[in-house]
C-alpha cells in the first residue's frame, strides 16, 4: 500500500521549473564588439611608418592608398621605402642633389630607377604578367613648400612613376 501511495504522490509532487538564462546583456556586449571591430577594420594592407620630423596634413578623404613605392619627405631628408636617400643637412653641396636645372633630385631618381628595375625583375622571375603599376604613395610633411613637392613629382615621373597618391591623416585620427 505504501508503495501505491508513493506512486500516486509522484504525480502531485511539485515539478522543478527550468531555469531561464537571460543572455540579453551578452548579446549587447557582442554587438558592441562587432561594431568596434568593423570600425577599426581596414581593408588596406599597406603599413606606412611615418618618420620623426614629418607632420601629416589632415583630410576628410576616405579612399585608401594603393600598393606602391613609399616616398617620405621631411624638411631634412627624403626616404624611399624606409631607406634614406637624401640628407639635405649633411650635404653641403646642393649641386650634387639637383639636376635638369634644379627640377630633378638625382639621388631620389637613382633610387626610384633601382626600385623599378627590382620590381620588374621580381615580376619577371615570378612569371607575373601584370604590368608595372608605377604608383607612389607620398608621405609629405605639411610644411614642405610646393616647389619641393613639384621636384619630387617631376623626379618620380622621370623615373617611371607617373601615378601618385598623397598619404594624409584622417580627421578621426587627429
């Protein structure tokens, strides 16, 4: 009998409620992380190390830079792909730096021609049929005079780099 009574009471016992888990706050955190990651994601794989002494101008431009040779210009020096090419301070004789009536920067021209030949040789050895892009990314200090920028552009064009983009700091980064 006791057994029958236990069986009858089994149905009457209070069943335990399933515990519900509130994941709303977890979803809020995940959405915030997703928005943050999307905001900081960059589709450009170009990394440019700006040397000390170069202050970039600000811009509201949204277009990313292209793969190409990086020319960095400060008041004292010029670099090509992080290699120092011209040092205005330690070169007392300016006639060795300029040619073509002061329009061409000779050491920069020599380095750009060497870089172009190196890229073309690498493409040939790797059997890449893509033509040489001839794009330069110019990292220019905002206090450089226009005549200097004009010399750099003339020199790059003479070396075969006829397309260029200026690297600027976006207003968000400023």
